């Protein structure tokens, strides 16, 4: 097994073999959760710093739990009360953490490419926890793991992503990873929220959600980013709900074993109805649990303090 990456910046440049190594590594970490002693000494003496310039519940907490289960020390930088508010640059903040011997820096930032910039300037392993509209690689990996765990395969599955594909870093990481693993990807949403070039990635586009839902083995519902509604990318939330909410009526026309996913946070009653979110088809809580296993695998596999061999 060969894994020589210093950083995890995205899934676009990871090959199928590398993705499979991460999935295979996550599996024993998941079984660790069922034991009474949930910790392993793997990263004892290592320091993990989280640097979140945007809000997060799942990703930051999940990384913290994952790092603690591997016995690392964890430092959460509170951006609002840090020297960032005095104008400190991202690189200087990163170098400050590295001077304190942080081995891993987990960063979420509104600017696409911010994790890449840190990776080029630091020896610590940089993990992208979501950068702008670019990628959210550990979300893509936990989605991949959840599909693999439940469906026992990925090759040949029809995976439908619904909603705001244009602004979704989760959608991009899902598309890169699932395509490499042999899934057939389709997207559905308003034309203004579907990137015009998406078909060149081998992705099918459906503006009619009912048609798309009938064919899918897995439906991954994306959050409607209400904060972007001021850009008038769809006429109204009411119209979005009519055309694109996954309702129990739409679930009824889907295949019986269809798997419903959502990366969270959910807008219940907008992109997904509450009864669908709480239905037996939904694996939303399992996704959260699997996030810890996948993030443990990523922390375990990455090699800090080596020259960056992942990004060119
Ligand atoms: N899925 C996800 O990234 O959730 P958070 O924003 O809560 O981290």
C-alpha cells in the first residue's frame, strides 16, 4: 500500500487506487467506534490545528474527534478572537501555527485555493475542509464511503446530485471521486445553478427532477445556499420547493432501495422534506458517523513535514 501525499487539497487529482486506499483504511477505524476503548495511540505527540474562517458544525467537530481518537493534541483557532482580525495574513497565521509545531492544519476558507496556498508555504500537512466553490474533499470521501458501505459497490451505480451544483464544493468533490470509482453521475436543479460545462465531465443533466429520481440508486440532496438567493439565481424559494424539493411523493416514484443523502446542514422544508430526511431511505446520520472514520484515515495516511508531492 503506497500513500505518499503530504496534503489533501481536493479529490480531482487523486486516482482510483488512492481513493480505494482511503476507503480501506477508514473501515477498521470505523469498527474502532464499536469498541469500549475508542482510541488508538497512532498520532500520539502530534498536533492538529483547525483553522475555520467559515462556520462549521460537522466538519470541524468531526476532525477534532478523529484527531483525538488517534491520540493527537488538538488546537481550535477561534478566528474571531485571533490576530486575523488585526489583519494577519493567512500565510503568517499558518507559519505561526507551524512555529508551534502543528503537524496538521485543517483549513476552511471562503476563497478557493486558500488551502493550496498554505500547502506551498508550509511543511505541515494541509487538509482542505472546504474552500469556496472549489472542493470539500473529506465530505466527498465520507459520501463515497457511505455509498460503498451500504451498496457494497460504486461501479455502475447511478448517483443523482440535486440542487445548487454551481456553488457546491460538495458536488465537485463528489463528481470527481464517484466518476473515478465508476459511478454514473447525473445532476438536477434550476438551469442557473448547473454549471454550463458540466456535461463535459460525463455528467447527465436533468431539469425535470421526477425523471431523474426514477433512475437513481443514490440521491444526494445539496443545501440551497439561501445566503445566495439575493443573487436571484432562481425566481423564489417557493418555486424551488415546487420543482426541486425531495418530497415523499418524489421518493414514492424512486427505486424502492434508493439511498437518500445530504451533507448537512439541511434546510428542512426547502431542498428536502422532513419526512424524507427522517425516512428509512435516508443515511444522513450515518454520513456524519462515517465522517469520523474517513477523517481518521486521512490523518493517519498523510505525511507531514515532507516536500509536497500531491500538488504540482
Ligand atoms: N457538511 C458540512 O461541511 O457541514 P458543516 O458546514 O457543518 O461542517
